[in-house]
C-alpha cells in the first residue's frame, strides 16, 4: 500500500486538536467546569495519540514536518524527543514487556523496593487512573536527574527546546488568564488518566499476539480518542499503517491478531468493570525466576 503524501484524516485531527485547545483555553472562563474538564482531558489525550502517529511517520512523508506537528507540549511534562526515542525503542525491543529491553514496560524486575510498590498501587485500574499521572511525572524526573549526571549535553538537547515551547504555552495561558494550577487539574491530569486507561491492558508478557499486545475490539468513541490504538496487536503488526487503516487491517487478520479471549477485550467499559479494583496481571516480569504474582 503506497503511503499518501499527505494523510488528510490525520491532518484534520491535527487542526481540530490545536484549534480546540486554543478555543478551550481562550474561552475557559465561560465554559462550565465539568465540560471544561471533559474537553481539556480529551484534547490532551487526543494530542498524545496524535504524537504517537507522528512518531510512526504520519501524516506526511517528511520526518521534520511530522515532528513539528507533534512537538508542541500541550501536556507540559514530557519532551517530544524523549517520547519519540522511548517509543521507537519499545517497538525495536527484542523482548517487548521485559523491563531489561523495553523502556515502556510496566513490569518490574524486583520483588521489593519502591518500583514494586509503585507498580502495586497502579495494578488496579482505579489506582492507575488516580495515581498514575503524578507517578509518571515523578518517575520521569528521577530518571532524568540520573541521566543528567552521565549525559548532561544530551539532557540539555532534549529539555531546552521543550522548556522553550513550554514557556510559550505558559505565556498563552497567562494571557488568557487560565491559571497553571487549573490547567493542570482540568487538562493535564484527566488527559494523562485517559491515556493510562488505553495502555492499561495493552501488553502482557504471556501473550502470543504481535508485540505481546492485546486488542480492545469495541473502542467506541474512545477509538477515535486513541486513534484506533486500542487495536494494539494490529498496530504492532503493522506500525507503519495510519490509524484510519487499522480497523480494516484488524478485521482482515483477526484470527492471527486476536486468537483467543486472553488477547481480546470487548470494550473499555468491560475493562473498568473487571479491573477497577483488581490486578490486571502480575507485577514482576515472568522471565524473572521466583517472582511473586
């Protein structure tokens, strides 16, 4: 299948996200708070999905243009360069889900310590949604402080452009009189929580599907929010496919991509009902002998 010079559905999503963000932040004072939280959380999570598309080479054939589309730090906390490298390494990993090789693995390699405790409080879905956002930010901070000691120039290359862009976002928020605290609570926190909902069941070490990935077949409106990344096994099988082509690809190859009930979930409502207060999986990677469930 020939890649289009410009993928117009993705470009339409891009324009909708940035125009929606500008409008929501500019008119924040006249939008009811519950609606503002829903709108802000959706836009931040949707922007994360768009960044994921740009990392995979969409919506143009130009890597620089794609990176420019995904670069603006609407969520404030994660530099695009870090996300891009981490996600590329995740797809290149010789053993996806193994924390020794996969930087996006949610498994831990220790039977004790802070890492195991953090994994335990996020093991039920409610814990992941409520505590996952601050834990993700704090974990990034700890990792980057450690990296700063060994590779200060690399950290500067990643963070200085990001911080400059964050300053522009903060300048816009100041001009619109949208307080930073309110923005974090109403936009960033719910947006991160929505993203963590998507990734909650994405990978399991014991699955045989491509990328050891599970599939949420009925994404509903969340399928649009996640740009069909709920069809995660299809994405790992063909990471080059644009989001709007994944449903047809999944349907054509379903027997291989979702071979049994262990690799498939009906929808996010079913996931919430099943795992709201229950662990989805073991905490430590099964390749580590003697690790507890």
